[in-house]
């Protein structure tokens, strides 16, 4: 008898969308590998997003497209077609985190993502705070030039705070220092805590910056028209890019964020700009969420972005 034939969300092990579990990163046989990074030692305000990967898994069973290990994908009612129908996905568990050892933790993160890339799969990384993006990007050195598309309320271009250079306000600046990283685009930026020097430094490097106000005034298509094509693309999505009214579970909420349909349209457009080779979704904090609203949104965004990526590939 098939286990969990009814596929109800309240039964079974809550792997991501109830995908098969494969914690041996050298034996992954799938196109997509979901990897949690439960780390929030880079937080300077409200901690708790170390529990983000687990909560995203818990709410993802609402969309158990791969229930009972059947690769059925999902039907996109907006596009009148089935997405991810023949795409295999596995849940690879979490990166092991060591107490208060940032260099060791970052090395573990880079190693885990690198091992997944060797299996020729697409890493889908769930944070954790935004500092996990830098060690994740370090694993993509064979994908040159690597374009980065960044969704956030904050620019994350801080060089250092009292000597600390690897916190959640610095990952894009650190990534820009990697020799294989090319063009960067930042979307949804709006926080009044933004530093003028950081803004000037990012623009001087040649980064493209689209504020939340520009996206509203110009529309998503005109913004996408300004983003160049790239050979390889890594996308990093900080949930605080979205308005806190629809994504309250984050440590640094900022008013007047993107709405979900804007994020979806932008992600679908980015998928057409080149080959997306990996992405992360970070800063989901279930300890201050409201009825799982943010974790459920994160799951939806991940699945719809995957649908766009594999539509483009095929």
C-alpha cells in the first residue's frame, strides 16, 4: 500500500513539498536540491531566522506536488499549463552549524553547495540570515561570469561594522569582491537606514539599483528591460523585499515593500535573462511570523520561481 496516499499536510515527514530526502550530498539524483542553512549569527536586530528552513518545510507540505514521491509538478492556473511535471527534487537536509564559529560555518556552507553543484543540480537554499548568501555564492566559482540579482529592502553593501565584515548587512559587498562575479542588480531597495557611501560605492562598481518607488512608477516590465542578459545567474531573495503586511515574519521589516505579484513577475522575467544556476530565500523568521504567513509565501515564491526556471530551460 502506498504510504500517505491521501497526501494530507498533517501526516508524514515534512520534507520540502514532501520530496524524497537525500542527505548524502554526493549521491543526489535530481534536478533540484533543497538545502537549509539554519544560521542567524549575522543578525544585528531580531534573531530567529535560524528556524526558517524548518518552518518553510512545515508549510511547504501544503503544496505537496511531489506527494508519495510522485513527480506531478503543479498546474499554473494563470498560464494554463503544468510546471515541473518531470522535474525531480530532493530535500538534502541542513548544513551543519557549529556554535559561534563563523569561519567554520561558512566553510561548511560553501562545501555543501559546491557538492550539490558537482551533482549537476540546482541548489535551492533556505536561510538563515542574509550573511549565508556570500559563502553560498563562493561555491559558484566555475560559473563565470556569474550575475547576481538581489531582492531586498536593504542594499547589503556595508563594508564593516566595528571590524565585522561577514554579517547580514554585507553579503553583496563581499560577493562583489569575488573575481568571477559580474553584474549585480538590486531590486526593491527602500530603507531609510541606507548609507550614502554604500550607495555611491555600489553605483561606482556598475551595479544596477532599482528602488521600490522606481518599480512602482515604471512597472516590472520596464525594470526587466533594463536588466541585461547574463550567462549564469544567482538570485538572492531577502523576504523583507516584500511588504511586511504580507510577509511579517522577518527580523528587519521595512514599510512599503513589493507586493507578491510584483516579485513573481520580476522573478519570471529574471529566469529569461540567462541560466539560473542557484538561488536562496533568506531572513524568514517564524518566531515573529503570523500564522505561518511568511513561510507559506516563501514556499509559493520558491515553487513559482522554479517553474519559471525550468520552463525556460526546456
